[in-house]
């Protein structure tokens, strides 16, 4: 069953397909008009059901070094959420990775479909944007890369099997809090804007939480949406010379939540991370009084104290919000919908973002499709895109949403480079120079998401 999002005069719509190791994206045009794949449980005969699973895919010592990582501090995990209403079932998989390849996503989709019966179009894959995990390279690139991909697939099979096994009647509730862990990373230097800590520019400190319980009120899953890159330990080398793998800030926050709710699984949904750093990083940028910048001050092993403290701070707020949720929905009245769509824009190529600059020239390289996912569960809605969004874009989506709880996420479908807003283009920030899309794309995506959200009411 599918639900179609119609908008006359617009020619870009998309559907998600599984195609072995091929790309996971394909556009569909029906009868001269475009269409989007969706699933809905608003009129389903059976009520809301939820199942969760979690499994580690951390590279074994025998695979190291891998992508320059030479040690393991803590595990990388894949977490799977199944949401069912009536005959329709939707899956969300979240991995502790910076990004993930189309090959690995396709293999994951195949595994999830085989174990759960969820169609490829109803499977969402995203990452926490953790910078202390090896990048997922093509299996053909090396034996280590091939083994890493197989680790991910095997962990996915285990996690989804657990999610199917514990699928049960559930209720869902939403809440929001605030945690001062993120900071805007756009800093004015003598040579132009660069990376650092700027507490005068926007940061949304909102901690957005969804809690799924069994019908006795015991937590099954806790989903968290927060605007920050998970990069406390990025590039930080230990005293013994090792570069350790860690799930970083997202992993630490979610681990704290899971420690408070034994048996439940926590999910980190990275928000507008294009212009947001953790306030404290182990290896950091510094700016002097003359606006000169340097990168390389490294706390080494001591950096993990920063990670633990900030992860616990976020985790505490997530739990506080989860404990304060008093209104829940359950049964057949909980609408469950997944709408996928896209916008058409111009892809551009600029200089590599290796140093600040005050001017930049972008060269158009062709037409690009930017996929969009909008997932509704009851009174909450989750909107995701592949590129890294800026804070103002996510704020605009939330402010224009008709849902009381709106989650805005980057890094869907493996992630993509930045999608800067107007301010970042005007100020030639790292996010702008490192972007893939022509100016105005972020605003176009936000408008499209807003129309989709409005159509769900």
C-alpha cells in the first residue's frame, strides 16, 4: 500500500528500491506526473506495535589499522527500530558512523527485508555522524573494507531479528528539553570564516525526545534529536600513538540513556550538524587576538573526560525529558506514515575547504536530486535529508511545522556534504565552501518538507 504526495507542476519525486550492491535511490515518474512512496497506518485494523534491536559491528583487532584507526575504545553499534500499524511495517536503522556507502545500505536493506518483511521503500537508514569511526569503503577496495561491510550486515541481521522477536503493542509520547553542549562553529578569522567556537551565532539547544513504551509503561525505545556533530575525539591521538575508534558523543549520550532503561534501546538522530560542534573537543581549533587560527591543540587521552562529561550531560537531559512525558498515544488512532520525496537543484563544485577564504567561485556540474524523508508516528513527525543542514534551516522547518513535536535530521541514506543556508553562503563559511548545492537549495528543501508535513494533517 502506498500514499502519494501530489503537488501539481513539480516534476521531482522519488522512491527507494533495493538493488543489491547498486545505489539505493531511484526516481519514479507515473503517468507524466511524479509520485512518492509512503506507508500509512491511520486506518489500520491493528494498533501501534514497536520492536527494537541493537548489535555491535566494531572492527576486530585483526582488521586494524583501518582508515588510520589503530585501536578500539568502545563499540560501534547498529540500532534498528520497527514500527508497525495494521499490515504496514516501517524500519529505521541508525549506525555509529560518519557516513555509509550505497553498497552497504543496499545489503542492509536486503537483510532487513528478509528478516522483517519490511519493503525496501519503507526502510530508513541513517548515521550518527560520528567522526571517530572508520569510513565504509567499497568491499572491492580491500579485504579489510570487505570484512567491515560484512560486520555491518551481520550486525544488522542480528539487530533486526531481535526487533522482530520483541515486536509488541506500544504507546508513544513526545517531549523536549534543553542542553548546552553544542556551539556554533563559524568563527571569523583574519582570512575569512573558519572552524572554531562562536557563542554569538545561533545554536538550537533543544533536546527533542520520543519515547516508546510497552502498554505497562516500560520503555522500549528512546529517540533523541540534537544539533551537533559527534566529534569530541576527532583526530585526537593517544599518548601511546594510537588513534582509537569510539562512538563518540552520540554513543556516550545514548549509552547513558540505555544504562537508565535496561532492555530499552536508545537512538541518536543527528540534527542540523553543518554548523554545530561540541563545545569541548579533545583536538581543537584556537583563535588568537589577531584572528589567526591554528588546529592541533590535543588533549590526547584526557579528551575522553570531555566526552564522558558531555555525553552524560546530554544523556541526563534526555532521561529527564523522557521521564517527564505524560501524554501517550496507542492503539489504532496512532497514524504511522512514511513519505519519501525529493527536490531538484543544481550541483556545484567549489575549492576544497582546507583553509578560510573571503571569496569563492562555484562551478555548476549538473542537476542533482536531494531526497527527503518524512516519517509520522502519531503527534510527532521526523523529517530527514542526506546533506548536513544548518541550524537556521532546521529552525525554520520546526517553526513552520503543524506538529507539536518535530524532529529535523541530517545524514539520511548515508549522508552527503553540507547544504548551507543563505547566511553561510553570504559569509563564505566552511559549510558553504564544503557544500555541493547551489545557493537557495536549503530553503527549497525546507519549503518542500513543510508542505509534506502540512499534507499529513
